[in-house]
C-alpha cells in the first residue's frame, strides 16, 4: 500500500477526476475543495469507477459499501478533502 497521507490521496483524487473530465469532454477546474458529486456530467456511476481506479492506484482496498464522495448521515456531497479523509479512514491494505 502507498503511504496514505492526506496530500497524496487528495492529489490522486484530483488527478483521476481531472482525467475523467477530459475523457468525457467536461470542462471545469477542479481542486481539493471541489465536490465531485456536484460536477455536472459526472454521475455517481462514474464516481464508482473513480473509486475503483483510486483503489488500484493507491493500492488500497476500499469496502464495497464505502462511497467516499457522500456522507450518509448528513446526506451531503463531500469535497475532495473530506473524501480523502474518508478513504484514509476506511481503506485497508490489500491482503489484510
């Protein structure tokens, strides 16, 4: 597993979301304060693929029931900063 510092995870999320935007032809600047779930043209199904890609790139297992871009209790879309914190908290080393 890559050492999961807040900054590494945020940077990887921004990179994967930016790459996804380019692939889909979606314009718009993204940073750590952006909420991927609120970006027009990026659906929750696409974000599930983003989570899978993050799992591979960061070499971490993200539980299937962990949707890092949304908080169930508050029912709000999470910023990349908040999503990174959730991924670090919920992610596990492969093979453990």
